[in-house]
C-alpha cells in the first residue's frame, strides 16, 4: 500500500526493555521525522533524517536511537524504556523540495509499565 | 518567545458560526506555512498550505501577514465535523537544506449543535 505506515499501532512494554518502533514510507521522500505527542506539549521532534545514513537530533533525543539504512525505513529504538517515554509516537515524511507538506503515519501508542 | 505560538482555546462555537484562529511565528525568514487538523490524537493531516497572497478552500480561508509574522485561518459556516485541534506549522529558513517543521501546540475547536 502506498503511504506511510507505522508498526506496531499499540505496544505495552516494561521499564528497562528495548523497544523498536517501525516506520515505512513508499514515496521515496528524503526527509523522515519522529515525533512524540503528550498532553500539554504538542508534537515534539525526537530525531529526523534528511536522507539515508543522515540523521540528526531534534528537541528530545535522549533515550532514543534511530537509523536509516534505506530511504524508506526509519526505525526508532528506545534503548531502555522508561515510564516517561509513555506517549503517542508519530512518524512523518516529507519531500526534499520546499513548500511541501509532511505526511504522517497513524501513530504508535506506547505504554511503559 | 516560542517559535510558533497559538491560542490553545478551546473555542466553543455554534454550528454555522464563523471562527478565526491566529498563529504567530518568530523567524522572519520562514519559507512555508501550513494549517493541519488533528482529531482526538489521531495523526495530523494537512488542511491547507498558506500562500503569500492568501488562499481559500471551500469554507476555509488562510492568510499570511509577513510584516506582522502571523498566519490566520478562517472557518465559515462551521460544521460539527470541524471540531478538532488546528495546528499551525512553519518551515523556518535554517542553515543548509533544512526541511524541519516547527509546530504550534494547536487550537482546540468545538462546534456545538
């Protein structure tokens, strides 16, 4: 299917476990982003990537790791999950040309217990 | 000053009302502007881009005021289905070919019967 998909949609994990959230897009967009959204904070950028093998930190990168070996995939890993990482995570992609919109995946609702 | 600021609301309006939201941004060299809509913590979706000359899409009108550094969204003849959070989004001009977007916290709209 064309578009941007995230998996899993829902995840419950225990404190200290490693968790990987997957993001896949079919448009060959250069840019990909990971956001978390919590009440009162809006969308906060965790990491972004301008192309394969190029990633950079956003506002709240601590505790997260990303990789981008292929243009279409941008997984986000929580190395050792903490309760403060309970959130809704959105992946987005955007073309490299100016004035283009970002497209979002449906989100992953992560609960750390 | 935050990079993008919006009145969080909530705006409670009756069906058929006209409602307007403003959003201010701090980077005077910002390149592109968007309004997104988000329903109940689902993924944000593009409502409309905002062009320098202003633009209209059905009941929705967006305007840009570069001198005062704000964008606006006007919704005419409000429908119950317009109830959502409206996110103001700005692509600031940053060093390099940067496609990061800066998101406002959103304005909540509730349209009442």
